[in-house]
C-alpha cells in the first residue's frame, strides 16, 4: 500500500496508467476480435467443418484447417523431442552438478544462452537454409527425399531455436529450490543423481513443465525460420497418420501458410481471406492457451506476485 | 555410509549423461555463433555498411536496410515505452489485490508468446484493408511497438519489484501522494530498468521479420521515408528473408552472411548494453 487514501482529486498519473493499460489490453483482445470478424464469411460457408476439414484447396473453395495443424504438430513435436532432454539435461548439469564454486561459470553460461535466445529467427532460418538443409538431405539419403526442405528440417531447426528458452527457464526453475534441500539430501547419504532425481526434480516439476510449455508456445508460433526450410507444400492429410514418411517430405505449418504468398492472393476474395484469418484465429487461440498454462505454472499464486 | 556399487555407477552415468547434454548444447551454440562470424566477418568491409544494395542483393551493401531498421525500432520504442510504463505502474502501484496482479502478469507472459506473424496479418487488415495504406514505416513501427509491449512491461515490472520496500515506506512516511511517489521515487529509481527494458525491446524489434512482412518492408528502392501512408522502408531482417529464399548464387550467399552478421551484431549489441543494468538489478533483488 503506497500513498495516502484517495482525496477525491483526479490523479492524472493514475488516469494515464489505467488508460494506457486498457489500451494495451484492448489491442491484444481486439486482434482476436478482428480475426473472428474477418473470418465470418468462412464460418458461414464452412461452419465447424473448417476445424475438421482435411483438405485445403482454395480454388475449389475447400478450406480445412487440419493439414496445417498436422504440420505444426509434427514440427513442434520433433522440436520438443530434440530440445527437451537436451535442454533440461544441460540445465541440470550447470545448475546442479557443477561444483558450487562455479557460480561465475553458471552466470556466464546463462548470459550466453540468453544472448543466443535473442538471435533473430531469420538468422536461424538462414543457417537452416545454408547448413541444416544439406545435412538433413544427407541424413535422409536412405529414404530418398526430394530435397532437404522437409518437416524434419523444420522441426530440428525449431528445436535448436527453442533450446535457449528451455535451458534458461529450466535453470530458473532449478535455481528456485532452496539450497538447504540439497545439503539435507547429501547429508542423508544420497548420491548426486539421487539428490537430483528424487529431491530436486519432483519439486522443480511445475517450473520445468512451464519451461517446456513456453518453449512449445514459441515453436508453435515461429514463422520465418520454419518458412524458409519447410518446403511450403500443402500437407496432404496423411492417409498414414502414424507413419514417419511425412517427415521426409515438404510440408506446411499454420505459420508458413500465413506468411506465404497465399495471404496476398486471398485479399480480394472474402471467403479465401476469411479462411486465412480463420487460420490466424486458430493459431492465436492455440498459442495463447499453451502459453497461458505455461505462464500460470511459471508464476505460482500467492506471495510474490 | 557405505555406497553399494550399483548406486555409484548410476550416479556416474547420470553425471555423464547430463554432461553430454551440456557439451552437445555448448558445441551447437558455439557452432552457430562461429558459423555466423566465420562466414560473415570477411564480408564486413566498411563499404558494406555505407553502400546501397545492388544487383538484387548480389553486390553493394546494406545502408538502406540499416537505416530502415533503425527507423522501425525507434518508432516501435516511442510507441511502446509510454504504454509499457503505464502497464508497469498499474501492476506495481494501482492494482491492490495480489490475484489481480498475478492475472495481469500471466496475461503479459501469454501476450509475449503470441506469434509475430499474427501482428503481420492484423496489420494487413487494419492498415491496408481498413485505412487503405500502402506499405508504410509507421504501420511497421506501430506493429513492432505492440509486439514488444509485453517484453518491455515485464522488464519494468521486474525492476519495480526489485526496489527495496523501504523506499516506498519512506515516501509514504513523508506524506507523498501516490502520484508524487511515482514521479519522484519509483520512476527515477527505475531509470536503469527502463533503459535496459528499452534496449531489450529494441533488440527484439530489430530482428523481427513477420510483423513487417506485409505492412512495411520492401526489398529495395527505399531510402528515407517521405511521408506517412505510402512510404515503405527496407529492413535488415526482411532483406535476409528475401535473399535466403534464393541463395544459390555464391555472391548472394556471401552478401547474406554479411547482412546476417550486421543484424546479429546490432541485436546482440543492444542486448549486451542492457546486461550490466540487468545484472545489477538481479544482485539488488537478492540483497534486498
């Protein structure tokens, strides 16, 4: 509690603060409303079939979101499978297993990781185009892919991109656990591995889950880097849903579709434009949900908030 | 206490596995930094920064792109800074209940994760459909400003939170009103936080491509903007984005690495400038 009770005068600072905050909140919610309103022609045309539709062929007026959702899901899954074990393992190593005197090392690592998290996605995309694409092409040679632009390439690149996020947030989660817990565990004769696995990890679990979810949020929404390496060919809704084959083929995600030339093409046709903004609406809702859960886990209620 | 042989081995295996993860990450991240520097630095002659791009990016430099990026991020900051200050003050001063503060913070984290392409699409709807603008630096700056708003707000909130409680108590004891407390205690004490938050926001805005894709950026032929509505700018990330889509010409490739190096230098430079203030805030928060 700061300051005296309100004395009846209008306080300009408060008015402006609340005004600016309302403006900010209104703009972010307004984007959601904007996408919903712009996609109305589509909902009238396709209804809920948009969400369950398995084909996207705009010349025939067929709009189904699932092929793009499928691409996004595959790419994000590859990214998390790659980044989660690697990131959490590395965070455990720097936070728990390095000798306690190595504080400075830990700080240096954290700084380096955060700087890497700041490298623009277009630069990661460039690295993907010039280096990773050839690597994946050679890696996949036995399955004889058409090019290095595949869902797998997109997923690996995303994995590299979310790695700093996951490491940094996991490190925060581990650092939030009191040192006395570690001392007590070691004093009871637990080994380092047992201390980490049985004492630290169970307590850090919400924080680690949040790290992975916020990483997932970034992976779901990343546009530019994925766009450059994924080939941007509409996924045929795979007849072989459980097959790994699509990994070796070019694909399309929600974001690469939105960033592509179809967005310009669609401007003149209300229905097509409705479909594009419908995709934006789906992406907004999905990412907001995942990150909202992640943020709630990262910011436990009570005292500090 | 005696350790059984098995436990010792498990412990060693666990240590090794984590060390391997850390080593992989280290090699990967060092490789990324190394690749950018190794390929980009040789391209960075002084002329590269001051010449205009020519032959569709195969020769010349990136002067217009640097200028355009600076225009965009300055606009973004001017839009975003007052709004973010307002949001941070609402969180720190005007919201009384803890649950409401937490909701605001969760909302900011969520907004921070929104995909940048959504700002691009929204900008296309608002500026080109509703307002009938062509590509414009102002539209790009507004979109980028909106995008960095959550980042900036969170940085400010963290700084305000790390201020020792006694400052506020002293202000209260002196009989300052809330507005006086804000203007003569909280904001001056947080100047460092404002600055580092602003630098981080600038760094993030400088690297983004998706928000300016449809509403602001063009590939070439844009120098200084001459108006508001139909005056596109060039921008470093957009330049790289376009060139990367057809990178088979070796001279384009070396040009690309050079541009990437400039962009990374700009972004990391801004983040590094923000670093001392952030570290100090971190320390103060721990000592408070």
